[in-house]
């Protein structure tokens, strides 16, 4: 009882599961092999390639840059009618993030 198990993508995850997949370059550890694979392919030893058009922030993945722009630069629109998915997509398109 007391132990939460969540089924996701055919894997079982428990909150106390060890991060057993370690990067041999930087020693960063992941719970799943897929996380390590993504780290090696997109992050480890790579320079950020996405530059924010509004500030010095850089990211290694496009999705992270989209999240940054929405959270940091569009955050003041959170209570506005412009904060709909349609308007966010239009603004992202304006910044060439599609």
C-alpha cells in the first residue's frame, strides 16, 4: 500500500527508483535509458543552438526555447485574452519557433 506505481510507455515507475543510466561523459544520471539517449543526442557536450530574440538566454532544444519565451516574455499576458493557444502560436510563429 503506500507505494505509487504509474504505468507509462510500458514501464513501471516508482518514486524511489534509482537513476541507473549514467552518461559516461558527464556522469549525469537518468531513470530510463531513453532519457540518457536523449541527453547524449541533444545535450551532452553540445553548445546551445537556439538564441532567444529578447534576451541572452540560449537553449539546446527548440521546445525549451518555446517554453522560455512563453513563461518569461509572454508571462505578463497570463490574465489577458491574448493568452489563448491561438495567440501563443501566432506569436511563436512571429519568432520563427514553429
